[in-house]
C-alpha cells in the first residue's frame, strides 16, 4: 500500500511539473509581440478589421502571437511605415500599392487612372494571375509579402471651386500624395499639385494652402474634409485598394501553418472591411448633400482621354501589357 501511495504522489508531482512546463512554454510563446501599423482613423473599417484580425490571429495560434495595432500615423507616415518593414520597427502594415511601387514600379500600374471599372473588377484582379505575378515581383524586390487586399474606395475630388471638366483643374492648388500615379490625372488636367502629408491635409485645406484634394468619399467623411470644402466632384479616377503586408523578416520566421493562419485571417478581415466600405460609399452622396456641399457628376471619358493623351505608362515604370491584361480581367 505504501509503495502505491508513493507511486501516486510521484505521478501527481510529475503531472504538476509537466503542466507547469507546458504553461511556461505557452507563456514563452505568448511573448512574441508584433506591431501592425497604418495611417487610418480608429473609426475606419481598415482599423476595426485590423484589430479583429490581430485578436483572431492570437486566438488561432493559441496566444503565441500578441499583435498590437497602431492607427492614425502613430508610428509614422505611410512612407515611414513602408521603410519600417525593412528597418524592423513594424512587422505588418496596411498600405497602398502606390507605395509598394517604390520598390517594384510595375505593381503601381493599378493606380494608372481609369484602370478598373469598379470595385468588383478590382477584386477580380486580386484573384488573377497578373496580380500574383506583380505581388511576387514586389516580394522579390522588397523581401516583403502581401497577404491580403482590401477595397479602399473610388478616389473622387473635393474642391472649394466648381469643377465640371478636366480643364477646370488648370492652376488649381491641389493636394495629391507624392506618388506618380496619383499625380497623373491632376497634372494631365493642369492642376498645381502639392504633396502634403495625409495627417496635415485638413489644416492645409482650412488655411488655403491648397484648394482641393482627392480621396475616396469614405476618407473625405472620416477625415472631415467636407467641413473645409464646398464641392464633391465625382471624377472616379482611381479605384483604390490597400495591401496587408508582412515584413520579410517575420514571414521567414513563420511556420507554414502560421503563414496560413496569418493569410486566412488577413483575407477575412479584408473582406469585412471591403463590404463595409462599399456600403458606406453608397450612402455618402446624400450625406455630403445634407452637409450643404454641391455634388457634381463629370464626363469621366473626357478626363480619361486627357490622361491617356498626356501621360505614358513608361514614364511611371509601368508596363502597358500589364495594364491591358488587367483590363481583360472579368
């Protein structure tokens, strides 16, 4: 009987020790902390979906990863965040292909004005062979991996003067991101562009440093640009998107199983945000009218023809063949 009692005690001690070791191992794994950063407001779907994804990755990896999300340029402007992937100051970001194009210019062809017909055309592109080729080209050049794409919205123009045709932009002081593709339409129409940082646009519009800017309706609403603008002009020049990008250093460390978890969750988050953006966009024309702004439809073909005449693909480092393949995506 005594031997059995001793055996039981030893078994219990071993079980407790094993449980303690397992807990310690799990605790050690939970110490893998990651930074996920972007420039968007906490009220925007890009942020709420990122927070959901960060928590979901934690759950699906049994707490081995703790991801903290830093919104609203807390860790720097968009250029800083892209550089941070290589410097190790961030592990994951949400950013546009226009910034990815600084490493691999051909991926920026999606920002050539009037490339996509609408959101559905853009989303079809993200499942196509041409997207896979461009994403691989970016990864080969930068080392970083795109795991998801989110619809950002159709870029429209807001202004303090009426705009009914491309020629009405001539001489207009207009804030445009310092990215060649974004500059294409405004410059083709003769605007005087200024590359003001995203976080400073409201003040620049308010104090008259610039008279106009361009962004999706959802961004115009989220950043409250409508408070310092009189007109919304539906130029619809770029159907925009954001990439969820994982740093090369992190991607190499992830097991195949974890790579799948990160990718699956990021794509689910992108789908959530995309649907919310599409719904919000549909409501905003009425919202801006209620706020007293004039909403103007323009002839997009006139704008498109002006761009095609004045701006070449080659000047951006884009390949016309890529653009033509995107146009053919159904």
